[in-house]
């Protein structure tokens, strides 16, 4: 066959074993944290009918869909997130026991302009709680998120929380009653960490036509420090004219009270500039930043979206969720030197004295594997020095050897390449020493 | 927003938690088995440039690609298997240490006509060994496959092995020298388990124009019983005129000798009717059937493909691999009653005496989670009977309760819904009793 240049699409990545190993370990911890809270795994197709996805992410989102006609002329698209497929599932299966707790760990696709840290395919880890309108569900899902970061040993982070209804109250106050214009303002505010306050002010002035005084008032309100329930009370006084704004203040107060009572208050801070770009959020919203490394952006975000599911289920279906951007977090932790790369998948490399030993060594290796020891067996019986070199290049610290004497005595030699030490171990007693390699 | 009918594409599936739980557990065991042999995880994009995939799966395969123009007018396609993306990776990254052992667990997409047990999106679990030409690599990868089935507790299975070169020798013998016609015959033979011998004979007669005598001879050779090395020797005598056929006999003999020596011979049988549909196999090929349930088709297949990688790498790059059809196997094991569905993700349900207890119970639940106990916390403090009903509907056997007395004493009540028994346990001693729930 003719030569084909091996190349990958821009914005996509290969994860070679050295990186995929730690990434898998990370996903495993996320999964365990979700399950500890009673969240069950869901898997949905990569492809959906386009009509399921279109219109849920705003005009900008629609443009980023990988959408095409399939071989049967069906209009289909790759999933853009895990939330809308969940909404489809909740609408489609009437017999789910509510409240329904599910998590999904799966890639999503967005035809974004690739940039540093922004990819066209990336993994999402979502937990969502469906069917519970009370703010206890918001508190639970935030605690799930905090538990995930704890399980990943993320050193220092802060979850910043806001309520969309407070933003609506603020917009009532500064004079942006139109729903379309509100969305424009929220999207502009959402870009704050990326583009800075001046650019956001300019965008709002141009797009919505607010005068300088109104914009200053808007920013004074958004940047208000809310350190405790007292500050929320004062904000409530200011928003007294806006029913929706007051509902937001009440909701946020109740949420913070629960988090305090559960002993999680210290890791959560109110930040009224948190806006979230997606259209479907209705009240609580949160983002999570690495303290001192905010430049990486939010590594875990979510909120309550009480309208989205109704359109599939045909009945009021409250829901709240959180999404971990595991690839972004992995990139950040790797740059911070907090992720150990793992070169060898197995615990040890088994060298061959001669090719004729191969079949017997396979049998010995299987006995070691039964004790949980991962063993990579050499395929050739070349010079021992070369085999040891290969073991080192493959990242192994330990090698096994078995000569004629050892084979007769049913033992193996275990050599530590780091120290050079070696010792002879009985295979029948592997249960007693296996932990030295696997532990 | 307007109501949208929640529906899924034909040939695609949702895995709800009850099924996805056991499926995840299965994938976890496969992963562990792969890693025990030193295979490292690889992840590649779902989308590839079409030119990477086209022409590798035969004309039929090309037609089944999900292929489209992306937003940047690039000709792209969803991956059809995990082998060609691996070949692309091996060609693209020149610094991989050989032999390179990798596994990949990921979905693939084929626009097949959906049928019972055949889907357009399905999970593949592949292990491949790249860079080793000796038959020891073939033996290793087959042992990996056998270890996977052992780890999954598959009750009774048989791996059937053949060598493409023997089939070539047989085709030499019966008079099909043309390469294109050989492929047609192999594809027809590959359908044997599905359509039966008569249909295959008819297809070969029509497509290749062999006379009845030649077809009878072909089938006599293919259905020859090969119970040991002696039978292979006799086959070799018959294929003496075909160099390629003899090479196949020698290779298969060597392979079986290693598997016998490694103690794995009993689970492997030679079957000369195994042909494998894909074009790229060059020598050893194998399929695996559930004994007594062959109708499910092969649950694990693979072989050696020494030409495929060269086209990306530009140098001879031998490779051998095996692929587990985990969804087909899961469907088979489920129908055979061998997979327990798992309803609740957590170990216990924590009931609330009142909503005011919620925040404190969250704190208690986190202490239990720190001991590995999965706890789903009730979100409402309604009647206890209703909460217990909900726990049962969610599949829980155990519930926790904490009244004022327990809270003051820092204890919880653990109730076993199966027996009705309940006891009071100290939270400070959770380490000593957690295993009762998690073990």
C-alpha cells in the first residue's frame, strides 16, 4: 500500500501511555468520588440527532457543533457536552427513580479555534442530580465537586459561587430589562477573567448602550465583596426592588448556610462576577479556580438548570450539575509538577537467558500475575546487558531472572536496577513478597 | 423552549447505570489484565483525517465509515477500529521504545445495518504488540487474550487459531492464484459460521468460478481436523508444493509449541476455517467462541498484520494484536445470567429525620465516605417510611439513621432492610466496621 503521512487533526491529541497512565488514574479517582455520593455511571452515544443538540448552547454553540448528514441522510452531530444528552435520557426513560444521580465521563467535541489549553475533543466528567428543586441538591453537587478535588489532591482551590437571579436583579437595577440584552451582558461578564474589566465595559457599552454611570454601578455591584450572610443581607436591601434578585439572595444565603453547617464553607466564596456562558442556567452557578494559578481558568463548573430538561420530558424537571475539565486540570497539575509520569505499566521486566526459556517463563510470569504483579516478558534472549538496558528504557526498576538452578528450585531472582541489589525468592511464597512490588 | 421528542439514533445505545455499572467493572478487569502483561494505555482522537482510514478495511469497510467534511472543509471520519489509529501513532512518534505494548479501550463507529447484537457504536478493547517479528509475540498476545477471559470469569471458551499463509497454501493447491480472487474466497469463508457451508460454496463457485471438485477439495482441507503437531505435519506434506503454505504450517507449529510449553495449550484449537474478514492480516489469526454458545459469534479476535504499519512508518514494522468485543460479550454473559445488575452505586442510603438535619448529616456522610463507604443522602426529611421505600427502589440494602441521641453520642444507626436488623455504631470506630458494607 502507498505511504500515507501519519498526522493528527488540529485541536486533537494522542495520549501516549506515559501521560494516559496518570490520566486514567485521575479519572479513576473522579469516578470513585462520584460513586461515594451514590452517583451511578451513564453512557450515551457520541452521535445524537442534531435537533437534540441545536439551540441549547446559544448561537455560538450551534456554530461549534460537528454536524453532518450520515449515510442514511440523517442530520446528526457529535455531542457538545454531557448535559443535553442527559436531558434527552431523562425525557426518554420514564421509569428512572427520582432523584436521579448520575455521572458520565466521556469526550465531547467542539469545533473551536484551537489555542493553548483549548481543544476540539476533550474529556468531561459530569455529575448531575435530577428531580430535586431544593437548594440542598445544589449544596450536594458542590460537595461532590469539592470531594473530587480532594480525591485528586489538588493543592489549593476555591469554588466561587453566584446566583443567576442576583445577576438578573442587578440588571433590573441598572436598567437592562430586555432578555436578549441581559444574555449579551452576562456573556460579556463571563469573559472577565480572560479579557479584563475595561474590555467587558466597552463591549457592554457598545452592545447594550448603557451609559458610563450605569456601567459603573453595574461593576460596583458585581465586584461587591460578600464575605458572609451579613453582606448578602445588605445586597438584598439594595436589590429590594427586584423580586428575582431577592429570590437569588435568599437562595444563595440558604446554600451557604448548608455548606457552612456541613463544614465545607471555607472552600467556597461568593463571587458576583461569575456568570457562566451557557444559556440554560437558572439560579446557582459556580466555577473553581486553582489559587495562585487562576490563569488556567475554571477547572470545574456548573449550576442549576431547571428549564432544560422540561423540553425533553414535557414536565417540570429540576436539575443541577457540575463538570470537571479533567484535561485542563491535568495540564495545570502537570505544569505545576504535581503529576508523576508513569513510564512502565507493569511492575517488573522478566529477562530471558535464552529463547528456549520463553514458554516456561510465560508460565512463571502468569503465576506472578496471579499475585497482582505486572510482568512484561522479554521476547528475545539476546545479551543480558541489552535486555537490562531495554528494561531501563521502558522505565522498569525491577527485573526478574531465572536460570537453570532457579528453575529447578522453583525460584526467581529479583534484581533492583536502582540499587543493584538482588535476591532469590521462592515462587511458592510469592504471596508473602508480592506486595514489595505492587504496594 | 419548544418540546423536542427525546430519541436516540438507530444502532446506538444508552447504558443506564444498572447496566453501565457491571460494564465498567468489566472494562476495569480487562484493563488490569492488559496492564499485568506490561501493556500501557493509549488514547487517540475519535476523528481522524479520512485518508488515514480509507483503504485499510476493504471496499466494504470504506462504505461503513462515518465520513464528512468538518467546519474547516477537512475530509474527516470517525475511527472504524483501534488498529489503524495505532498504526498512525507508531508512524508519527519516532521515539517509541520497541517492542511497544499498548492497549486502548474506546468506542468505534461503523455505519452497519443495525441488527440484533450489531451496533453502529461499540466499545473495543485492543491490545497490540508492535515491533517484534517472532511468533513469541503472537503467543504473548494470545495469552493476554486468554488472561482477559479468565479475569472476566468467562465460563467456557475456545480460542481458534489459523494462519493466513496456510489458507494461501490451500488456495494455491485448489487453483486460486489471483490475489483479488483469494480475498473474495477468504471473505466468503469468513462468513461460514453465519451463513453455513452451502451458501459459502455457492458464493465461491459464482465469484471465482471454481468447479465442484475444486470446491470439495477446498472444504476437505479447511475442515481437516488438526488435533496436534502430527496432524500439522501431515497438512505440511499435502501443502508441500506451496512455499507460503509451508511457512504457515511451520509458524503455527512453533506457536502451538510455545502455548503448550506455557501451559495454555488446552484452551487453544487449530481451526482452518478461521479466515478473518479484514485485509491486513498476514499470518496468525484467531477468533474466540463461547463453548455451547457459538451463535454469539467471536467475542475476541485478532492476528498478525505485518504490512499495515509500514505504510505510516515507512519502515518494516511487524505487529500483532487482539480485540475484545466487550459489548457483545456483555450481552452474551447477561443473557446467560452471568452478570449481576447493580442498582445502587453507593453502599447505603442515609435517611433524614428532618430537613434541619441535612447539613450535619452531610458532614457525617463525608466521614463515612473517608472510610470507603458510599453514602447517598436523602434530600428531603419526609416520612421515614417513604424514605425507606425510596432506598429500596434505589436498590439499597442498608440505611443509616441519626436521631438526636445518636448525634449527641456521635453514633449512627445502621439498618439492614433485608433482615430488618439494626444496631448502633460509633462513628469514631467506623474503620473497624466499614468493611461490613464495603467488603
